[in-house]
């Protein structure tokens, strides 16, 4: 009897161990330069940083694509302060049109370097900023498309360690009678951001000292990519108008220098490292009780070098798997916007009218009433609800969750603790830029991160809803084969 070839093939497949019939695990990585032109505005809603006058170091989008034969997903980290959802949706759509990768398999985050554009449509009237938005969309897509072009058989592993030196909660309870700097002229705040001097009592929240290291190698052991994750806001020390990728960029360059080994013949695309931001909405790199100095310009390199050294110590201990399964979930969550009351609008109109009569007054700064008057009027025109994007990724028994907010350390810690996965890390300012995300308790303490503005606009219970949605998504991923 003649057995059809197809049946013979199927019979052989059945006999093979499962690892051998799995399509092989592949990875590809690439970078693209996303430095803005001189003259592009760096202003945010609160901080006024002027147009670009100098490039201290170049900005990049760094991309890693993973593929287990069934699921393909992309992870992109951009050297920007924050990027609006509409821009990232355009980039995802372009990627989908160019290569068919579904938009809900693409995670794009901003590092939160403060020496880079805040990419928010409608915030600037400068035509260079409009041009930057289009440029950024294309360059993010380029990084992902190149990563797909670089896909090669790979193995993946991870480790984590603690690095407490550069994580310090920046919200402080203050002694009674301290000046709290509330721009609305109210005195209900219990905590103050970046407070310094004699009035400090204790930090208002925890920090997450974990550095997470996800490493991808070629099958022969050649480093292919490395994704690190750490929860500190940024290092800073910039001069106005200067562009820099901050410690995030210096760390990536340092890792590339350390791991681009001469032991291997250079016969493929370069190794790519990236540092994603964890949950650092309330965390700074220096302890203001020990130093009341702001970071010096070179401090970003000191931080980058120190973390890179520790990563190099941990790197040889990483155990790799070449047969790992991937899964990804995306959900949209609709949250209320903290719209101003009628009284607040009356206050804002008065402050803004007075400002317009004497425009020589200072504009900008995190406790300037004029800024918050403008923000109050901006929020008055907002829709009542905002839909935000949440994502969760599973790589074997590792999970990654992504929120589009400046998420507080305690939220990241709670997700790590309750995650059904052995290892979990969190990426903030991903897939959008929806402001600070204080917990209900932190809202009751007040302070900069809670003051209503486009930098803090979601409903008071938003954190609870985001946290439980992300945990639900993790449970869903855990249940998947
Ligand atoms: Zn911030």
C-alpha cells in the first residue's frame, strides 16, 4: 500500500519530541536615530525648556522583535520624555501596513529623559515639532522593520538584582508650617515633591530597587540584545535647550561597548542594548536628605556606568532557553478625567487674564499659578473620559506589564508581588502618555504629582483600576498554553 507523503510527514511529526516540532525561537534587534532638529521645542505642559540649541548626545529608538514561531511581538524603547498615544498609534499602524505585525503586538515606551521632546500634538505651535512627530513615527517603524529583517535563531534568559543607590522617593512629608508651594493657593498638601532643607520628615512612599535584565543571544552565545529595566525618573543636570538621552542612553552605549565582544567575528547586525523605565513617577536618582544639589551634568554617566558594571557581574549567571513560548495581551481601559469645578474655572480665568495684562510675569515651573490656570482651562475642554492602553507580555515564565502613565513605585511593587509569574517587571510611559498615576492614598497627600493638569488628569481611582486590570491580564496570560 502506498502511504501518501503528507501522512508520512504527519506521522513523523507525531513521533518527534515537542521541542523539535516547535518552530525555532528567533530574535532581531535594531536602532534608529530620533534626534530632533535644532529649534524644535522641548517644552512640556509644566516645564518650559525652550527650543533645542545643542545636542549633547543623540536620541534613539531601540527595538527588539521576538518570535516563537506562532507569536511575533516588538518591544521599542524611545529616548523621549513622553509620547502621546496618537503618535504611537500612527507608528504601530505604519508597522502593520509595512509588515503585517498586528498593532496589539507592539509595545512602545518613552524613557522619560527630560532633555528630549515631549511629543504631544497640539502642545506646540512650532512647525518643527509637527515635522518631528512625522519623523518619529517613521523612525520607530524603521527600527521595528529592521529588527524583523535581522531575525535570527536565538536563545533568551533573564536575571535581576537590587541597586538601591539611585532610587529615592521624591515626595516628602514636611514639618508643620513648611512652605508647600501649592499653585492653587490652598494649604491642604501633606507632601512636597523634590523638597529639600530642614523641613523634611520622611518619604511618602517606597521605591523599587530592582534592576531587571532580559538578555538575548545568538545560538553560538554572541550577544544579540539586552533589555534592562530600572525605576528611577531620570538623572538630569541638563542645561536648557540641550538634548540628551540621559543615563538611559549612556547605559545602552556602555553595554554595547562591553558586550560587543571581539571573541566573535562580526558577521551580522550589531548588538542592541536598551534601558526601559520601571515605575518611577515618584522616584528620583539622588536622596535630597543627603544632598540638596541637583544632579551635575556628568552624573548621568556615573549612574549608567555603575548599573552597567553590575549588569556585567550578573550577565554570566543568566540561564538561556532556546525553546520559549510568547503571548501578549492588550486592553483599553476607559477612565474619568478630573475636570475642574466651576469655582476652579473662575479662579483660572482670573489668573490667566491678569497674566495676559502683564505678560512679563514668569511662565513655567512646577508651582506657578499661571501654568496651572492654563492647565485648568485646558482640562475644562477635555472629554469626560480618556481611553488608555494597557499591555502584558509573557516570555516563558517571565511577565512584562506596560502602563501609559508616570506610575508610582508602590504600584510596580504591588504588581510584582501579586503577579502569578515567577518573574515580572513593569514598563511605564508605554503606548501613550496619560500623566501621573498616584494611588488613592497618594492623592489624599496632595503634592505636585496630584495637582490637576494635563500632567495629572485621570480620576482619583485610576491607579486601582489600572493595577487590577494589569493583574487580570497576567492571570489571563498565565492560563494560556
Ligand atoms: Zn516626570
